[in-house]
C-alpha cells in the first residue's frame, strides 16, 4: 500500500503494541496499516464501533493482530479502561499515538463556549488523558514512544479554527514538557504535523466543502495535498531505531506549506 513499507525492514515493529486513538479513519487508519504492516499489534480507541470493527477486520485480513474498544477520549475513566484493556490483551504498551481530534470552521466571535470546550476536550485534554493513563505501561517498554498528530497552524494561529489551533499548540507544549520529564523513563515524546491530507474528514470539512480546495493547494509549496501514507511514514520513522535520538520534536510533513507565505516569493 505504501512506500513506507518498502523503506522499513520487514518485522521492524514485531512484538510492539500500539495504542492509537481515532485509528478507524483517515490518517490514523493509515498509521495502523503501516505500523501493523511492520509487525506491530494495534489497539484502536474511538467512539464509533462500526468504524472500529471494520478497521480491525481489514487489519486482521492483512495479517495484523488488532483489537478495539469504544472510547470517548474526553472521559478519563474510559481512556484508563481502554489502556488497561490493551495492556492486558497484548501484554503492555510500547507506542501511544494521540490522533483523535474534532474540528470545524467557525469565526471565533460566533463560537459558543461549548464549541470551544468540545475541541479543547477532545484534542488537548484527550491527549493528556492518554499520556497519563499510558505512562505506567510505557515506562516498562524498551521502545517507548508517544507521538501526537498536530499541525503547524497551532504555532501560527488558526483563523476560523482558533479552538483547534489553541488545542494543537497546547499539545506541542505538553509534548515538549513530557519529552524532558519522561526522558529518564526512556519514553520519547514527539509530534507529527501534517499539512492538508487528501481524502480525509478534516480536509473535506474545512477545505473541500467550503470551496477552498484550489486555494489551499496553492498554499502548499509542493502544490499537492499530502497522502495518508506520507504521515504514516513520518510516524514509522519516529518509532524506528532511526528515531532513537529524537525527542521533543515536531516533525513537519506539510509539503512546505508553513513557509509558503513566510518566504519572500
Ligand atoms: C460552530 C459548532 C459546529 C460548527 C459543532 N459546534 N459544530 N459550532 N460551527 N460547525 C458546536 C455545537 O454547536 C456545540 O456547542 C458544540 O460545538 C459541541 O457540538 P456537538 O455536535 O454536540 O459535539 P460532538 O457530537 O461531541 O461532536 C464533536 C465535533 C464533531 C468536534 C463537533 O465535528 C466531531 O465529532 N468531529 C470528529 C471528526 C473530525 O472533526 N475530524 C476532523 C479532524 S481534522 P453548543 O454551544 O451548541 O452546545 C483536524 C485538522 C484538519 O483536526 C486540518 C485540515 C488542514
Ligand atoms: P478523522 O478521520 O476525522 O480522524 C479523527 C478521529 O478521531 C476519528 O477516527 C474519530 O473517530 C476520532 N475521534 C473524534 N472525536 C473523538 C472522541 N471524542 N473520542 C475518541 N475518538 C474521537 O480526521 P483526520 O483528518 O484523519 O485527522 C487525524 C488527525 O490528524 C487529527 O489529530 C487531526 O487534527 C490531524 N490533522 C489532520 C490534517 C488533515 O489534513 N486531515 C491536517 C493536520 C492535522 P470516531 O468518530 O469513531 O470517534
């Protein structure tokens, strides 16, 4: 399916367990394919059981050991239960991928307090909940990684989605703090920042349905939206031994989008 599977050694992720939120669709689903294809066991947590069941069946059909639990990451008890279930089922957790997110375009002046809170709760609080619940398991692993999926729009500010931008900026700050706090435990903590990725709910909702696809493509230096596997490959790199000295980093895979207007031409 992806060039990443050709780049990395077969069986690279054998005997590793991945706990991923929102792995039933989009970028998260692509990460499951790559890490599972490299030999990892995959445990997916999100809200929609149909999506989860389908993903696990498809992974299973491709020879990947996978399981799921329905979880709303806004609820710490649900997160803790799912992490516990994953560790019990697969004997531990090596890699946590914080991928679940919610988003919508809304001018900030019109955004309700609950609209703001909803996105902060899913993205930022959900990420903290997963990190906290996974920590006792990750510190037992010899290959521990936390990777959160963010966006450079957290750093720049995100007009029309200030809620999501603020949440992603918070996740990067949390990433930097945990990289230092949990380094003595051998846990490497990083983020991957995608640019607009074709065929995803986020791009469809924010750019395609709003008639901005062409405009947004022109804002990417490489003049194309990314592919799910572009992001999954970046995640695989950070999980691999090639990423052993990388912690507290934001790995940007955005086709040069962040510098398109920052640069002179
Ligand atoms: C204004 C909105 C809104 C909208 C919801 N709200 N949608 N406000 N404009 N379009 C407000 C509601 O009115 C409500 O506030 C509050 O948000 C909660 O809404 P609910 O529908 O009750 O929330 P919930 O059912 O929990 O759904 C959460 C969600 C939903 C975030 C609103 O869209 C969702 O589940 N999304 C998950 C999938 C997703 O968004 N994926 C994209 C990720 S992409 P009030 O005040 O009325 O109670 C991404 C980056 C994309 O993050 C980058 C592209 C480059
Ligand atoms: P997506 O398919 O909508 O993925 C988001 C996932 O999060 C869904 O599978 C959803 O599953 C899950 N989720 C949402 N709310 C949840 C909750 N409360 N509890 C548990 N799970 C929840 O969108 P995507 O575009 O692939 O986004 C994946 C990640 O990439 C997100 O972090 C997003 O911010 C980031 N990102 C995307 C792009 C892009 O171009 N698409 C660009 C930059 C960053 P359920 O509905 O089953 O809960």
